[in-house]
C-alpha cells in the first residue's frame, strides 16, 4: 500500500516536471508579421492584420510575411506567405475598406493554413511517416 502511494507521488512529480519543461521550451517563441509593404495602403493593411493576429492569437509561434506589389491600375497585389509557401494572394484596391470583420476572417484563415502546413511539413519530413513509392 505504501509503495503504491509513493509510486503515485513520484509519477505526479515526474509528470509535473515534464509539463513545465515543455511549457518553458515553448515560452520564448512568438510569431511575428513581417512587413514588406511599400505604399501607405499596404502599411495600413499590415497594421490591421498584425493587430488582429496578435489580438486573436497572442501566443502563436508561427511567423508570416506580407509582401506588396504596387500596381497603378488596380491597387496593390498583396501576398501573404508562411511556412515557406504562399498562403493568400489578393488585390488591395485604393478604394477598398478593410473593416475589422474582414481582416479577422483573413487572419483566421491564414493562421489555420499555416498550422496545417507546419503539420504537413512535420509529417512529410519524418521518414517513418512519409509515403513510400508514390
């Protein structure tokens, strides 16, 4: 009986040490939104996007970058990249009004795609889980 109690206490202490070690490993990591925009419209979009992303996902470890290619005809072509791939690409026109709800939905979409891509990269990089012969 005493052995079971001691074994339970040791297991509780050991499991607590593991969870604190895992939490401390993930603590310093925080994702950023890299600004590679040029025009004031692109800068304003970057500010809205980064604010909403840090509001909705304050502890996300994934970084994304916003690239802008200005166009005199239609506005700016915005490309959002994360996990070394293109996630979203759209035209940000001069007259468009990016309200908070629209930016929030874009942030949620980008975040879910980045998480999915990171998971797929982790599975494909593992030779035990990769497809054989396809």
